[in-house]
């Protein structure tokens, strides 16, 4: 008899994002003539840059000829892309890495789960709360989360990100084995300063903690002095894995490409006290479980590091940030408490009165015909908030703001 991994059965049968889609479809049936504006989505709307698309076309042409055809590539990613990543994302910030420390992947969501696969089930896990749900879900299916009671998983350490601490998670006063951090943060918009990130690196060095640092939105950082990489902090290579994505920066949500940095200095432990190179372990895992990202996609990714590609990426980022800055400016006069919108294309709204996040979601849906994301989707501390996304057209953002101002 084939037995199922029963950890999967512990997950809610329908997640919040599926529930949002269900509520929207119900609304469309009830009120088919109303024009909804959806500001709940994470997906981008801008097409690939012209230069990136042309690079893909040339790569496809190569695949059509025997002499330039590419079959299986290196599981870690082609060297031309890994070198471009190091030169542009790290060397430019005084961080030195080797191509062997870069692993090209097909997206952060799958990578988070894959990394959890090679970590022991007895690890104590900490997550910044609120945060994107895949961090918790991946530990549920790996058997590390415990039992779900009262909105919390019993074996997960929730690191509070609340208004009173500026949404910045603080190191706990006890050892935690694996910690998930995200800066700039989705959904709150929080960013770590160098001093606050140093606290985490120092904590990890002291407690032999592994940090998984999500830098998906680093290209959206607007202010100098804010770390774009955890490796800007001395000692971080000994304790941290960094994950990045081309989805929000270069429009790769449909192409699926990003990368993971696992420094050679990073060690993990066995139960009998032996130290194992995380880089070597991950390299072995990739060889047996991953055939690599397609050559065509990696050529597209490399193109974003050219001068033309950088301009196209910057143009798209500026578009989304102008959207969210306009939304923040206009909505700040309504009396609603707003956060975010400075380093991420999201607004984090404090719900007035004593409505739950789901109640307010439905009130906004039927009252303003605007779709938001209930904050509870991101963890227990998301209750009392909703998120608005600026990954939308300018006209839609302007119309949504006008509706919300009237509705508020």
C-alpha cells in the first residue's frame, strides 16, 4: 500500500489566495455589470523588455541549428549568467563571490521548498510575521511546523513585525535553528537597516543559526544606505543563504528564473556534530534532482545585465513605484493608517474600527469594487491589515484610489 506524506493533509485545503479568487468570481456572478479593479495580485503587467525579448529570440535561433544547439546545461546555471550576476549584483557592492556559489533556479517558491528538503525535521524554525506564506507552508509539508491551533503552528517561532517595532523582526532571546527573513518585506514594506541586519547576523553567528534571506524586491530600494544583500554585513557568508528573483524586476513571472547564493563558508551540522558544507550538499542535491533552467531563459536573464537591459528593468520598476507613491500620497489624506510604498510596490493598510481582514476585504470589494489581499494571508500578525498592490496599470491605480477615497 502506498502511504501519503500526511504533512500535506495538515495544510488548509483552500489557501487564502484561492479564496480571494472564489470571492471575486462570486462577485462577478452577483454583479456582472460592475468593473472590478484587482489590486491583490503579485503578478507584473509589463511585458519583457525589447532587448531581453530579442536575446531570447536569438537563443531560440541557436537552438534551431545543430552546431549551436544546447541540450542539458549545467544544473547550477550557465557560467555566463552566473558571472553576470556576480559582477552586477555583488561586485558592484563590494561583495566577492565565485560562480560556484551561485545556483540559477526556476523561482523562489520552489527553491524555498527544495532547501527545506535537505534540512532536518528537528530544526526549530523562525519566520518574520507577517511574511509570504510559502515560508511556513514549506515547513508544514516537511514536518517541522507541528500542529495548527488558533491560527498558529505549534513549532513555528513567529517573530513579530508590528507597528510598535516598525515591522522589523527582532532576534529572539532563545536559539532558533533556521530563520526566514525578507527585505524589503512583502507585505509590510519594511527594510532592514545595516544595524538591524547586523543584529541578525550576530545572532546567527552566536547561535549557529541558518538565515534564509529573501531579497526579491531589493531592486525597488529607493534610499542609499539600505542593504541590498545580507552579504553587505560582515560574517553573513558563514550563516546566510540569499534568494533572488527576476520575476518582479524583469517581468519573468512567466519565464521562471532566479538564483540562490550559497557561500562556500556556510556550514550545517549533523546530529553527531560533524560540519557539512551547505554549498557541496546543495550542489549534490541539484545534480540528482534538477536539470537546470533552460538555455533560452538564461540568455534572457543575462540580457537584463546589459546596459539596454538595465534601462528596461529600471523603467518597469519606476513605473510600479510611481504607481504606489501616487496611491500613498492620495490615500494619506483619508485618515487611513498607511505603511509601505517606499521600497516596495505595496501599501499595507491598517483596518479602521474592529473589522477582521476578511470582513474588510468583502466590504472593500462590494463597497469600492476594489480587490485587496486580507493581511491574514501573510500570518497571524497580518490580521487587522489589508495589502494593496501597485502591479497594475496607471489608469487602474488612479481609478482605484478615486473609488477608495470616496468609499473611505
